[in-house]
C-alpha cells in the first residue's frame, strides 16, 4: 500500500502486508493506521512513565522500578 497525498511529488509512506488477500482495502488502511497509533502511544508512555530507562534491565528489577515510579505518581491500583 502506498500513501501519495494530492499535490505531493512522490509517495510519502509505504506499507507491506502479509495479511490474507481477501482483506479489503479499507480494513488494510485501518490496520496500517492502527499500528501507527499504537507505536505513538507506546512512545508517549515511554516518555511519561520513563519506560525507556528499563531497556536491558532484568524483568524483576524493571518491575520493581516501575512499581516505585507508579507509586510516585500517586496511582494506588484501585
């Protein structure tokens, strides 16, 4: 799938898909855009909560640090 906005000299985005051939174009567009929203939300979450600091950390240590950070934000889990 290629996104080529009107007035642009060349396409601005490209997507490759391994979805079945019977997936309609509208659904293909929705799925492509959904992935972008998920990636954007993940990026925002990393910035807000500081998840980027946990890369390469042992999962137990990362969970403890994340719990401490969430506690610091005042979230009590209820």
